[in-house]
C-alpha cells in the first residue's frame, strides 16, 4: 500500500483529533477541584475541631420537641496533653477527661454520660451547642435525627412514663356506701323484663 499525501494528511488529522480528545478528557482535574481531596462528613453527623480535639460524626438521636436525646459520635484528643472536654447543649454540660492520644466513642459510653435532657428542636434540624477543650470554645450546630433510620433506633431514649393517678383497691367489707360525685354522668342501670318466646 502506498502512502500518498492525502492518506498522510487524513492520518495526521485523525491523530490530532485523538490527541485533543485525550487532552480534553484528562485535563478536567486541572481546572476542577477533585471531590476526593475535600474533607467532609460522610454521615449524618458533623466534623469539627476544637483546637487539637477532633469531633467526628457528632449528632443527637431524639424525637425532639423537649424530649431527651442521646449523643453519638467520637471525640479524639490529638494533643500531647490531657484535656478536659465539655459540650454544653440542651440545658446541660456534659464533660469528659480525655488522655493524650485517647478517644471517647459516645455509642460505647454509659447512657447517663451522653444524655441530653432537653432537645428543644425537631429531628432534621440542628441543636446549638458549645464545645470546649478548656482553652478554646467553638459554637456548633449539631444535627438531630430520630429513630426513622433503623441504625439510630436503638439509641433513641425512651420517654419517661407520664404520671398517672393510681387506684386503690379496698376490700368490700371496708368499703362504705358513701356516694362520691366524680363529675361524670355514669347513667342509671334499669332492668326490664324480657318477653319469653
């Protein structure tokens, strides 16, 4: 097969188009930020640092509207010193002593150390909190989730039962015939003879 000037020009043009296409496809990262290098919270919780104390996937599980909630997430002390870490939210201040290089995983903690007594927002919104490492305080907006997702259901605090009036049983030989007005019309029982068939 002979290479004529016409074939050479077509091949050169084809090679040029291919080279431009490869360059165009591969240069997207030259002008666009790569999503894989951005730090973000891959779950429902937030990621925040208070100095060298790292908060990871922090959230509250609650039905909200004044009910109690449970704190989930992890706090890591990346500093070379021990830290007294506190989190003020929902009408209380929760505190932990975290040794250097250690962490607190709230899912594994005793319930009373991670219970927020009053979550005054609804699930799907945020609860204002102040996180402190003793030297620095950061204001947070901690997400509130409910038990809609099965993974969070086991952490949903059970509401305290509402106080109820209790009835007292009195033996019949001690009962009195005193009628008490309860304010409720209970009706009158009457007996009517029935016809026999």
